[in-house]
C-alpha cells in the first residue's frame, strides 16, 4: 500500500544521531520530511557512552551548532558534567566534552522532532528501497506500507545486518535489546552499492550502589562550564522554548545539575583473566570478521597490543541523574558474560559490582564512502544519500555532522540547487567528509585534530565565523542570529587589527600580547566586549604568525580546490598520466583537482598533467564561443 501519492521532499531512514540532524535540517529548510524509525522510543538513543564531544569531536559539535543543528543545545541543557580536554595545550586543540543524562538527552530530542513543523515521525522498519530509472523514489516497510519521496537519506547506524556478540553467544540487533535491519542491505547491493563489515563494541553497565568509591579518584566537572551552543548569538528562548501549545522541552540550566565521574584502573589480575580467556572472545576466536576501531580498542586489544603496560585507566561515568547505572569507560569487550563478571570484580572499587547489562561487540554492514559524492549523495543511485555509521564512521558527533550535511543537500537536490560542500579549510566537517569520499576507510573512522592540516584555524570558538557563509546562503539560521554573528565577526576583525595599531610605551599591543600573554594590560573598551569576542581576538593575535602562514597556504592551493574535474573524463586516455594514477582516478572519480591530489598514489606530476588538460579544454571552449 502506498501511503502518500504526493512524494515527500525527503525521507530519512533511521533516527540515531545522523537521522535526527538530517530530518531537522531538511524540515527547517521548509521541505516536507518524513522520519522512519523502527522504534520511536529510542530516537537519539546513546547506545554507547552518554557523552558528547571530546578531542576534535567537540569542534564538530560546535560546527553543527553553527549550521543550525540541534546536538549542541541538546547536550548543554541535559549535561551532568562539563570538561575541556587538552586544557593545558593550545586553544586550537582544546575540545569541550559533556557527559549527558542519557534519557533526558533522548527525550528532549524526541520532543524536539515531534514539535518541528514540516516533519512527520512514523514508526516502521525500512525493509527496502524503491527504485525507478536509476533513481530512488521511496521506501518499503515491514508494515507493507510504502512511502514515496524525491530524496531518501539512509542513516541506519549499526543496524544493517547487525549481529551482537557476547563470547560465543550471538543475537541479531544493532544494539542490545533492539532489532536488526536484515533486508535493507540486499536492496542496496541490488543497485550496485558495495557493502563491507565493521565492528564496534561497548562496555558493561553496573549498579552505582554496588561501587566502592572510597579509594577511587574523583573527577569533578570544570568550575566554569564550557558550553557547545553559541549562546551569545542565539535567541534566549532557544534554551527552554515553550511552544504555542504550552509544551516545554525537558532540560535545565547548563551546569546546574552536575555529577562527578570516578577514575580506576585494571590490575595484573585483570590482565591474566583476559589473557586466559582470549580464545573465548568473539573478536579473537574468529567469530567476528568486521574490523574494529583502532582508537577505541577493546580491553582484549589493549592487553594484547600494549602488553608492556602494567595497567589501563578506566572511568566510571554516571548514565544520568534519574538512574543509578554507571558506564565503565575503557572496558569494551566481547568476552563471555561469566568472564566479564570476573574481570569487573578484579578492578579496584568494583570488587562487589553488580552488572546490569553485559558488554558486547556488534558487527554490521557499511558502504565504502568512496561511492559517494562530497554532497553525500550516492554515485550509484541518484537522489539517495548516506550519512553516519553506514559510511564507516564511529561516534555520535561524526554521524550528526554527516546527517546535517546530507539533510541540507537532499533539500538542495530537490530544489535543483548546487550542493553545500564544506571545504577542508573551513572546518572539521569538511575534513571528515573529504577524507571519507576521497580515501575511504578500512576501520571505523574517528576524527582527530591531527587529521586536519589547517587545525589552527579550527579553534572551537570560531565555528560560527568560519561557517556563516554556508548558514546564510542556505538559510540555516534565523535572521536575528545571522545578524548577531555578523556583528561578532566585525568586532573580532576590528579589534584584531587594532591590536596591531595600538602603540604603548613598550611597543605595539599585539607584540606585547605575543611576548607576555596574560600579563599585558588590555584596553577597557576591549574588556567590555563579550567573552566570545575577547577570546577569539586574543587567539588570533597570539597565533597571528601561524594563522597567517596557514591562510597563505590555503590561498596558494585555492585554485585546485575549485577546479572541477569533468564527471565523464576517461582518465585512461589522458596522455602522460601514469597507469597507477589513471586507475585510481578512474575508480574514485574526484570532484575537484584538490580532491584528486589527496588520493593515495596520485602525485604532483599527475596533478600538473590534469591541470594542463583542463586549461586546454577551457581555452578550446573559449575559442569556440
């Protein structure tokens, strides 16, 4: 049965962190949007650690907020611990992290979707896609109801043929207690989308009252919480918005409901338990074929790969204010349950801990992201977009960022407009998507500051200023907020210039700041500006030389990033191009010359040949016209 004779503009399949940002972005742009999920009660579920942010991830969350997304504000008002990581290092690599109340985060975001105009939420499992003339035109569901759409976004996370492992025990599902999307994979392979397998995992959860905290090190929240959302430019009612119906979304004043985390560690007994039972681990017994995350290893991996380390740090993190459940950060495993109990009891403070949920590994299908355009639209099927873990990423933040970009670009596709492409020098979202579609991945991709060659430009406080042109062009923010961002930008630029002009008895103010840093007396007018303006100005002044160098490099490489490569170009026939490079270019079909330069195996000489070819074609076109 076809539910809607008039197609939706956008259908989003999956309501995890990618799905919610995708459907909100589309609906807020005015597109008729449908969100399909197998379980409405697990919308925006935090399947693993209920924390948002961290190294580089915190910057991504701020970029999501700068483009009108919801993750930042949702984390702020449901946060129970606020910390800035790498605080002792430079501001460019400092990253906010918020431990959230797991259920409050989920409930507030579900409520936000329900109140969003242009968005319909419906509970049904997507079992397949509907194709016509090489394009996707809708979805099939387990209810025998079909939904038609002009564009479809797949955000299925770990649910594509998801299989959970606890030792030798296997259960189908994308997370514990949930279902597996078993037939959608076949629908994707039917149209030529190649799927592979990845693996991720999660630690056991324990009962808080069974923990002995007396000998553990307390990890308190920062005294002055660093928030994700840009509260200085947004409307005050965005924080706790009361709808016309009188409904108020869940949440509290950021920083007002804080809880501590606790540090512990593994022991020699822990290591022996793991080593004695490696053959029973699903990962080490060969039960799992998917590749796991390199930078979030299981406890088995830690003891095997880092055998010289006497112990590994673990963090006991509360799941929320209305539950006594704790998450053991750092103890991901797929060992049998009885071994897990012994392992937990070998850890200081957890000698009598009661397990509420076992740890498990989950194996799932993903689509190699080199099959996507930078817009996240499929190269194989027109109007089909993929976002989140289906593209091989790990983490809520990477998923949410992709979801937002896919949602915006799906609407632009419907309108016949050019896609929103965030460039590598504009933010971590640009690095993330460019890495995925250019290089692909063989393991769950996680963002790090080291992946960004222009990371000095990506301090988390500058996200709004870097991305305002995208937000303005695609109407992703209110006019009021856009105006405030523009005003902040003008103040930052003016004061940054003034610091190099104001002369004191001992030299120019900018030089003094770079030499003496906090010891330099600053003008009263500058101190009267908002904290956000002051911090951004001081960052730009302090690191002026480094930032100028990066900007010059961007300018030097700018042409390569905007020179489009013809979609129909046969690289095998390009004179002088090495065969290895031609094969790689033919396989990945890069969007721009800059993207081509980042493909492994393509060298500068190959780029020069392509540059000559393109300029020759441009001259021929000019002569013909």
